[in-house]
């Protein structure tokens, strides 16, 4: 082998090894991503995926989870930003932001007295920011699968945007759910934000499509979100008392009466506006009777919901005349 040919051979072998190393690194990275954030979310008989959130959702010490949650969230966000086309990482990062906004920013802000309006409002705006950041990450996942999806939902029209939703499959239900929750969560905290308001029809359409594809997702979680929206929104925006009642009945049926958040929702959404004091008491009693030990993977949400139920009991006089 002459010197020039040998040099060429060595160069090509070096280039091959370099590219192979990059390819192996990418494969390894995707393997980690598929394990930590499988897409679609695994069922009980899934192929090797893990429930990466179980260590959080199965914990009943709210303070412990609140302290570690930002670290877990930022770890997933870092992985997502390093691999933005991985749908599982996008959904996991987005859903964690939405969970954090709800459980550890908005809910504590709910407990701040109205006399501390500025402090309360600043926390609500912070929660809104996280809701939208989470929704944006999840929408990236949907946009990866259906190019133009995010823009279509942001400016929803029946003739153009609905076609995107018909393409969605059962594997997209988790993405549709979290994206819709993030947008509606932000809207509930700041309904005067015109950009968020414009996204509401698309958010509702995503949730309704998810409910059609998989009605029993997460024991009725989609219907629970729709109940809250239908009850609060005017008919012109897709709400209405009859739709709220129907959605609530679906939620109650699919949850098997084993999610305290459903009873808390009923107390706040139906009993307070109707000034149904007895119904309010009964709903909160049912919420507090649920034993989290029977649902080891849902201890966190049960604990948080029951804390809310106790707070509502304490604050009942602020909501009912004569109490």
C-alpha cells in the first residue's frame, strides 16, 4: 500500500469511526429517552417503558414532592431541548410544567387571602406562564407528527383546523389532553389575555377529540377538565350548564367515585353557584373518605385534592350566605 493510499485509508477509517461514534451516541441517547419518556405512554404490558412519574405521583408528602419537582422537571426539559424531535420527551416536559403550575403554584395561590391581592395575582401569573410553557412543549410533539398542527389549533376554524384533529390517533390522546389542559389552565387565570383567548376553541376541540378517541383516559380526567370548562364558559365559547352536567356524570362514572378531585370540582362548580350548602358538604365528605392507600400511584393527587377539600370546608362561610 503506497503512502498516499494508506493516508486516505486512515482518514476514511477515522471518519467512519467518528460518524459511528456519533450514531452510537445518538442511539444510546434515544434509548434513554425512550425509557424515561416513552411515546405513546406505556400500558401495563408495555414494551420496556417505565412510569417515570410514579415516584412523584405515588408520594403523599406534598412538601417532599414540591422540593424535588423542579429538579425532575428541569432534567426532562434539558433532555427535551437536546432531542426536540422526541415526542415522549416533549410530552413529559410539557406535562410536568402543567402539573407544577397547577399543584405547586396555582393551588398555593388559591389559599392566599384576597386581602393580599398583589401577591396572589403574581403567583397566578407565574402559574399561567408555566401552563403556557408546558402547552407549547406538548404542541411541539403534535406538530412533529402533523406539521402545521400548532398553528391550526392556535387559530381554530372548523373548515381548516378540524381536519388536523381527524388525523389524530389513540397514541395522541395524552398529548391532546395535556395541551388542552395547559391552554385552559392559563385562560382560567387570565381570561383577558387575547392571545390565550384565541387558543381556547382549539384547546377545547383537542380535549373533545381526545375524549372521543379514548373516553376513559386516566379514569375520566379529560371529562373532568371539560366539566370545569363547560360550567364556567358561556355558550358562545362552547360552554353550557347541560354540557357541564353531562360531562360531570361521565367523569363520575369513569372515575368510579375514587378521585377526590371530582367531588371537589362538584362542590366548587355546581354547589357554590347554586348555593347548595348540603350538596357542598356531602361532596367534600365523599372527597375526604377516599383512602389513598388503595391507590398507591395516585397518592399525590389524592392528598392535594383532600387538602383543597379541607380548605373549602374551612372557607365555607365565604361562599354561602348565612353560613
